[in-house]
C-alpha cells in the first residue's frame, strides 16, 4: 500500500513538472510567448509578474498584439518632429505639446489597419479624436473611415476600430484629445503561427525540421549553436515546400518571412499560398523582386477571410528552402474568441465579442445600442452610448463620436472644439457678430446676443426699443415729470422733449406759469371770468369764478323758493286731511295724477285712463335678481318722478343715496369753513372753490359771499347755469 502511494505521488510530480512551460512561454501547450516589459517573467496564465506593462512593441490582452506604430515614424504635424514618447510603451509619459493639431504614424510600406488603441491622462477627452488615412503616396487629402467604432476599455483607454478594404501608408490622429495623449498602439495582430503544426517536404537534418520556423526564434545565423533555429530541405528536393496548418481558422493580415544570414538568394522569388478550411486557394503570392533580403513582408489579399493552411515554396535554381522564422499575424474570425480562437461568442452578440473574454461590448461610442452598435446617436447627442449632449455647437449639431461641433460654435470662437468663449462685444456663430451698441458696456449674451443690460433710455432683449411714452432712464424705470406736455420726455435724460404743461421753461419745465397763464409752455391766457384772471396752470380752470348773481336775481330765487315751499305744504295738508277722514278711495296717487293732468276738481278723474295702468305696469315687480346684471341708471324723467316716489319705500331711497359717489377733485375750502359749514344742507354736497357762486355782500351787515351753489358751463364755456342744492334756512 505504501509503495502505491509513493508511486502515485511520484507520477503526479512528474506530470506537473513535465507539463510546465519553459521560461518565457505559457498556455496549455506552451504555445504563447511572454512579452513582459524588461524581460519580466509571466505566469501560467500569461500575466506579467510584478507589472502590467508590456514589452515595447507589444500591447493588449496578455501582451499578445504586435504594435505597428513602432515600425513607422510618429511625428507631430505641427512641428513636425518625431514624438517617440507616444510609442515608448510607457502609458504615463505623455505628449508635451498640448497645442498639437495632429499626430501621424507613417510607414515605408503599406499595412492593413484594423484598430488602434489610445491612452490619455484626462478622461474627459478620451473619445475626442478623429482618425484619417492616407492610402498611397499620391493622396493629399486624408480619408475618413466610413464605419468606425470606438470602444472604451477603461476611463483612460479606448480602441478605435475600422475595417478598411485596402492597405494604408499613414494614419493621422486629430482632435481635442491630443492635448492629453500618452500612448498610441496600432494593431498588427497576434502571431498565430507559434507552435502550430508545421511540415516540409524534406529535412536536411532532424535538427533543421519545419518546427524551427514557428519556434518564436528569428535569429538568422544558420549555423548557430545548438539548438538550430532555422529549417533546411535536402539538396535535390525538386519542389521544396514548407507547410503550416492551424488548429483553428484565423483571419490573417500579414506574413513576415525571416531569411537566413547567408545564402539568402535561395529564398528570392518564393511562392506563398493560403488556403481556407475547404482547402481552396485564397491567395497566390510570388516574390516580385527576386532580390535578396533579410526579411520579406507580405500583406494578405483577404484580411477578413479565415485561413486554415499556408505553404511557402522555393523557386530558385538551387531549389533549397531555408526559413529561420515565419510570423503570421492575425486574430480570431468573427464569432470566436480566446487566445486559441476556439470559443464562440455570446448569443447576444454572436458575430462580435471581446476576443479576450467573449463578452459583448457594453459601451458604444457614437451609437445607442450596444453590443451591435449600429444605431448612430440622434442629433444633439454623442459619446458613450450617446450619453453626452452636444455643447456650444451651432444648431446643437456635433460629431457623434468626438462631440466636436460640425457646423461651428455658438458663443465660442474656436471650432470644432468650441472651448474659448467670445470676447466682450461679440456673439453668435463662431463669435462673428457684434453686440448692439445699445447694450451697456457693449456686453451681451455670447449665444443669443441679448444685452446683459441696456444703455439709459432703452429696453428689450437687444435694447433696440426706446422707452415708452411717459418713461425714461435706466431700464425705463423713471416716470416723466407731470410738467411735461402730453407726458412726453427724453428717454435718456428725462427732460420734456416737446414742451411743458403748466410751466414755461422747456425742456426743464420746473418754473410754474405766471398768474394769468396756463397750458403748453404757459402760452394760454386764463378766462376773463376767472377772479383776478387766475386759473389752474395745467387745465385753465378758474380758481375762483366771478359772481354773476345780482340782488334782483337773488330776490327772484327767493320768491321761487317760497312758492315751491307753499305748494309742498298745501299738498301735504291735503294728504293728511284725506287720510285722517278715511277717504281711502281718493289716494295721494290720484291727487298727484290729477295735478299732472291739470285738473282743478279733485273729485273728478277722467284723465288718460291708460296712465295709471302704464305706471303700475312700469313699476310693478321692478326688483329682480339677475346674476351679473349690469348696474341700472338712476335717471328719472320729470313726468315719472311722482310715480317713482310712490312706488318705492324709504329704505330703497336710503340705499340708493348711499351708492352716490362723492369724489372731490378740487378744493372746497369755502364750503368747509366753520362759518359756512352749516349753510350746506348735506355735509357731502359742496361747491368747488373755482366755480362757486359768490354773493354780493353788504359789509355793514356782516354778511358773507357764500351760498351752496355752483356755475355750470353752458355752450361756448359761458357760465350760464347755476346748480344749487336749494334754499336753506340759514342762507342769508
């Protein structure tokens, strides 16, 4: 039993150690080469120990992707000077020129472009790049990718993908992100030929077998110390051929053939063929130069078609084939992932997934629908899953990937980035419009042109509207002086622009008219009916009217008053007597109606019989409740007065009297004086001072000129009529 346990442990130990990869290799079959920085070792998964940085010239997942940027010249087109700092493999060293306009990577031969990776130090500009291409040396204007995609790796790293149908000589990067650019990596694919199944038609020695061309060692010294690293067919092989068969299918972009250091002419004019999984020829390539070279670069003619097998055949006269290394750069075909490309993508993204994880893309730059990323952002949106809003762009339109303003800026002057605000006095598209000179300090909103504040005397968004009549000053907040004619004044300084009213010194208008004058600029003379020729300076109304009542007029008025009083007493006595005697058949209404008809005999009543009916109809049920009924006039015809009185009770007249307004527009000092107050029948009915009737007085009798009466202007402003509340017993 003990021997069995010991044997089992020994067997397990033997298997673990015999399957361990040599230093610098990893993978299930030790088929992947480590590319850690500073020759650091990688673990069994390919992770670099102690660092995440890759050896210069390699990048990406497990440092397996060849960087084409180091094979070209990287230059700052603004200088132009080489900027090797972008290809040093150090993502913390960044471009020093923060005002660079463009950076270019150019090769001395054409390459297939699939995608590039950029690393920045400022995450806010991660996606703000434009990528364009020069396909041949005769092309002067760069071409843009028709269907590009940008994927965010992390907050400082993004991948720009574009499947070009042709090779390119130069890649140009532009955009706001250049100010923060640290590294540029251009994908050259993975070397998918390593440790794959190689064979050749003959072996010069078992030490020079076909596997030497895919062992990862490209040293070109043929007779190097053991082990040998190059292949060699036998002399006399009439058709020497080397064949490589992949375990899986791969899309291939480029081949690099490493020749031996001596006898290099044997490889000149070689024939390279590729085959798909159905063993159909995809490409036939014959070296056209037939000249010797250390390395031969061959671009595939079908970078999107998966390949299963390649062959290389010697065509020189010596018919000996020697290869020190054959590097085949490509990647997984659509729908596959992992280093071995033997796993299928998630069903949510069956044709596009992350090659290192198989997961679907979750972040589309410029598109709304990850993982497919086929629906472009709507107008006004851009960025990762269209989550950003175009800012400072004219008409709100911007590039869906970079956010750069397509049609120019609004309120900014440096398209397409639109980061510099307009200078004072400018606004609009690219700051090309000037603020209106009615804007205070020539300052306006850089987008709309609306003034921040208007100059004195103007208002409105653009301050183009002068103050309305009656206003002036800042924000038109001041009112014109009451002394300005037609309430009109200068919109800036408030002076009376078209003259004065009640004053005579335009445009200031602060000197009131002299006595006897009124109106515009005091050009009108007061009426001759005004006492002492004085009147109001603005209206011309007399302050005090001349007395137009002589003694005979006063006596006439006194007689008329006495007669009216006697008539009233007689009517009252008749009414009391009839009611006291119980003669109900003869009512006061009948008496008054007979008086109206001019009848002397009160017992006879044959006046228009319809009158009584009309009166009853007119006043019967005269009170109604209507919602929102307009206020009715209280005017009564003289002929209807008595009927109106008899048809309403005393409470009605009390309420009606209370509704009478009594605004006093002008002074009533005479009526309000202590000595005259008791001459007013009603406390709230008084004559104005400027048009009251003034009596002729006898100074020896200590009389006053006051009576509760006023002149009313008649035709042609003649003070013809007198309005009075009636004779009061104390008037004397």
